[in-house]
C-alpha cells in the first residue's frame, strides 16, 4: 500500500498541528543513489488565510556507491529546517 502525506487544510487547528510519520520514498532513478525505507517526518502545519505553511524535520536513508572506490555504503540525509508553503482554496 502506497503511503503519502495528505493534509486536509480545512481541518488544521488554528494554532497549528504537529504531524509525525513515514511516507514512501520516491525512486530517483539514479544509478548510484537508491533510497530505502520511507521518508520520516516531524512537521508543523499552520494555515494563514489561503496559505498552508509546512515546517519541520525530514530524514531518509540511502544506499550509495562511492565515486572514488566503487564500494556501497549507507547514509542518512537529514533536513532540520524544511519549509514549504502551499496555496489552498477556501
């Protein structure tokens, strides 16, 4: 089952809400970069008129290939200051 994050802006609390969970990773179709597991998130969502502001933390695990030695290795990419704004209709 595909896991996506859908936010119903009409139900967002006036003070904002914290959302936590995991959604499916997107296949980047890159030869040397392969995500595994889901994208983990802890986000604060707030509605300002017709703008939905989403801020928070994202992280994703990757299997990578070193361009120098050709060996596989795993790493986690973290974004602690994710911010996005979306226009919503009334």
